[in-house]
C-alpha cells in the first residue's frame, strides 16, 4: 500500500502543476492578436489586452515584453473576474508633452481591482524633464494639473514588485482608497531637481507596506496623507529627496485621522529633511495624527533630521498666527543616528492650541557636519520623554 502511494504522489503533483499552468492565461501585447511592436505606440494594443485579461475567468497575465514602447496612457479598470498580473518586462514611455495625455493629471491608473500583481523588472518612464520646468505647484495652489505616473485607486490585496517608475512629470505614485497593498523591491528614479515628484503618496488607505525599496526623487520619498492607517515602511533607502513625511495635514476640510504608522530600518542620504510630521496652521477643521513611530533610521548628510512642524506654511500661503488644529500624539523617534547638514538637528514645534502629547526620543546620536555653529535642538508646546540622546539634542522645552 505504501509503495503504491509513493508511486501515485508524483503523478498527483504533476497533474496539479499542469492544471495550474493551464489555468494561467497569457495575453502578450506583441502577439498577432494585439499587434503591439517595440518603438511604436501600443496604446490600443495594451488597452485591448487588458480588457481581455480582466474578463478572463481564470488567473491571467498581461505581458509587455522587453523593448521600448510608446503609451499615451489609460485607466485599467476593474473589477476583474479573477486574479490578474501585469508583467512589464520592457519600458513604457509616456508622451513628453503632457497635453497628449487623455487625462492631464494621470498617465496610468489602476482602478477597483482585487488581487492585482505588477512585476517583471520593467520601467514606467514618465519623461518628465520638460514638465518639471513648467511645474509651479510647489508655490501656486491654483496650478495646472500635471500627470502622475501611476495611480492606484481602490486596489485591494495586491502586490507591486520589481518595477521602476522613472522621471514622472508629477508624483510618481498616488495610492488612494486602497487596502492591503504591498510595494516590494520597488524603485523610484528621478533627479533631485525634479519638482513636486513625491515618490509614493498615500491617502485614505489601510494596510499599505513599502519594503526593500529605493526612492530617489526631487520631493518627499514617501508622503503620508490623511486617512492613512496601518502603514509599514521597512528597509527603504531615500535620497536625494525631501525625506519621509507625515503630511502635510490640516490644509483641507474634513481630513481623516492618520494612525498606526511605522517607519523602520531606513537610510536617508543627502535629503533636504529627514523624518518629519508637518501640519498647516489655521486648519479649517480638526484632525489627528497618532501612533507614529520612527525607529532604526540612519541619516547621511541630512538637513533637519528629526522634525515636527505644526507651522508648515510654504510660500506664505497661510496665517501663522492661528495655531494648527491637528492633534499629534503617541509619537516616538528611536535609534536615529548619523550626520546633519543643519545645526538645528532636532526641531519639535507643536501647536499652541493643541500641544503634542506622549512624544518619546531615545537613542538619538546625530553630528553636525557644517560650520554654522554648534548642534542644537528646539522644542515648543511639547514635553518629550528623553532617554540616551546626544546632549545638545535633549532640548529644553517651552510652552
């Protein structure tokens, strides 16, 4: 009996693998059915392949093989009838001229999809160099819409891995209304002079993780907007860029709470800021940011390494005299070491109307690399718990 079972098992395994392979349907944009060709526009081919793959009742894989392909942009819409994979092996190029895009604020969007996987080692190239010169959104709140490379709207139980987004005209990635989405071995690539090109912006989403990833850009490597809950950022290298930011918060009506944020084992190099929480003064309505933890962070030539700024007011677009209405609580900065390019290496400026509560600083060791004076710190409207912190950073508090 045991011998018969031993002989049957390999057959069962073979049949299982065969059935799995059969169940996976491949839609190649360069097949005769779709007619996509390298160095040409595959907008219609890729859109048709997506429609067919999304309609498949068995798991499907849409393949863009190696090569460079022009793509005007679209929204890949769900829901799909089964798990779907988008395997980008080559390079998709956006139009240089943003006026050619179907949507002025979006190049590629994935909407209302469950069990989506994007992988393949390829690149989404936004070709944004000309757009950066025209972008004044960093100082003009009424600026014209400029295209984000990748939008993920209402995506669930999905993975984006071994993929690069390059030279977006605006933000590289915008995550909105998503649940349980993981970015693994994800790369953002843009020069430091690329304006307003946040790497990954997250808002109103739960259970997002960004792990083992590299982000080089001209704005925040990761920016965390209102309604973000249970975010895990681990082993991310950031720089150049503006650091990793919670916010800005408190600019708009009815913003949702931010909570459960963990930033751990990250390295920031040559960034304008380090890890920070920023909220606008004169908030139109109340908000909260709580349970936020920065731990095991290495700073290499970073400006403003540790920062809470509740007087965030770029280009004087607000009223500093009215305090922020965003309540910050249960925040920790632990085991943060490295070098600061600014003498003020630790700055905690909280709201006069709603002082920060339960803020902890421990195992902080930063050295100033410049010659503009000694290493200093500043704490306002907060009384942090301080343990094992470089003496100049054990800031005196003021109400």
